[in-house]
C-alpha cells in the first residue's frame, strides 16, 4: 500500500502486534480470574432474558437501562453517564470530542498507553510529566504544567496503571481547580482502591470526566463495557462523535444483570484479589534486589535486577506477565493479582530466580 494514503498522524505507527501467548496462566492484562456466569443467579437471569432479546433489533443507542443502573451504582443521575464499548472507547470519544490538531494534552508517565496514542492520532502535542523515583507521581510538577500550559485535555489515572499508585482526592481536586479545560480521571481500578470516587464531587466540577469500566472488578473484559461520568452537558458533548449503536445488546444485557447483582459480585471478587495483591507484594519485596511497589489496583509493578530473565523463568513455569520496553519501566514486570494459588507459583519462581542470581 502507498504509505501516503495514511493520515499523517499515524504514519509512524507500528502495526498492532499481539505476541502469541503460549503460557496457560495469563496474568499480563489485569483481567479478573472470576467468570460472571459462574454466579448461578446471574447465569439463570441471563438465559431467561436471552429468550426475550431478539438479535434483529438494533441496540438502544444510549443503553438507557444500563445507564440508569450504572448511575445508581456510582450515585449520580442517568444523564450524567455515557456507556461505551470499554473504557477504551470512552477515552477515544473524549479525545475526539475535545482535541483539535496542535492542542496540548497533558499526561504523566508511566501510565496507560492509550491516552498518548489517541492524542497522537488526533494530532495533539502530548506533554508527559515523569514520575519521581519509586514511581511516585510528581504532583508539584504536574500542577505546574497544568497551570503553565493550560492543556486542552488532561489525563490522570487513579489508581495508576502500571504503577498502582493512588492519588488522594484532594490532589485530584487541585488539578481540576487548576484547569479551565476538561480533566479526565481514569478510575478503571477504583474498586480495588478502598477510596471514594471523585464522582462524589461531580456537582462542583463542570470540567470533570471520570472513566470507569466493568472489565476489572466485575470481570467483564470480554464484553467491553465502559462508561464516562460527567455533568449532563459534557455527556451530551461526548455523544456527538459516538457511533450510534456503540454497545451491542448482549453487553447491555449482561451489564444490567451485573449491576442488579453488583453487591454479591464485588463481595466475591474484590477482597480475595486485594489479599492476593498484598501477599504478592510482601513475598516479592522480601527478596533481595526485588522491589514490589505499593498498589491500589489488581496488579503489582515489580522491579527486578534482570527483567528478561525473570520473564523467561515465569514463562518456563507457564506464567505470562506484562513486560515493558519503555525506558522508564526498564526491568519492570506488571503482575496481575488473581488467585492465591497463582500468586504462590509466581512467588516460588521469584524465590528460585533470586537464589540463582
Ligand atoms: N483505563 C485503564 C487505566 C486501563 O488499564 C484499561 C484497561 N487495561 C482501560 C482504561 C480500558 O479498559 P476497558 O476498555 O477494558 O474498559
């Protein structure tokens, strides 16, 4: 193909390449180990409602029932919620709603890659504020850039992927107050953080947009259900570039059922994940040369003396983790906290590797 056909902003992009995963224990994508259809009440209701869900109708463009259920979950009004095909679609909608070519988008680094990628596709100038040593956000420098650059859009990931760091709501508010433009707070992992959502302050900030997902704590990554929470007119703006039928009927249905059973699902899924995370962190931190950073999410970022060797050792034990090429994550592995038996296997591999080193 003639490369000149491509839109300028994506000409230097590498084709998306998903490496083949040969291992059977896959803990590289912060997925939940729990299947929602293993809850008998959820499965029964799904099968019952499936009978009344004809495939020949288009889905509801605004997923009104799911939207109302999500609004009830996060204590806001249905008009303050927009449902999409994963948090990924929501992030892309936010960028497509607000960013013109040449605008500045402020992020911190390391963080979730998609903010920078979507901003680049839109032709924005991405400014990234590096963490302090130890993967601690440089709060002061970030606020300074916020005030100086007045970016068209700001992203703060809380808790942050991949570091796990949680920022206090007082700091999130300071950023919202410093910006005259929209500020995105990505709370994809908030259910694991044991901290209130910034959504409780929605009435005070017309520039606040919160990104949430059912992929993590609810274990629905395969159904692609994400949502934005913002004041009503911002939600209406985000709907402008939205595909009309962006969330299919089956995802809308399962999302509704998940919300109807949300207390049982969260009580089942979240505490053991947090316990596994803390076990992993303590076990790995006890090893010489290994640093497992404090995390408020369902994963732990771990720095080791020889990252590629540790990834290989885990792979030989049939375990796939996330490894990074980025300079600021050298020799770091991100390990999803799933079940205790998996964490014990991970810890055993680390122990063996460290004792051989
Ligand atoms: N935000 C963050 C910080 C994430 O890590 C992810 C998924 N890895 C998402 C958003 C998007 O999740 P999904 O599209 O599955 O809802």
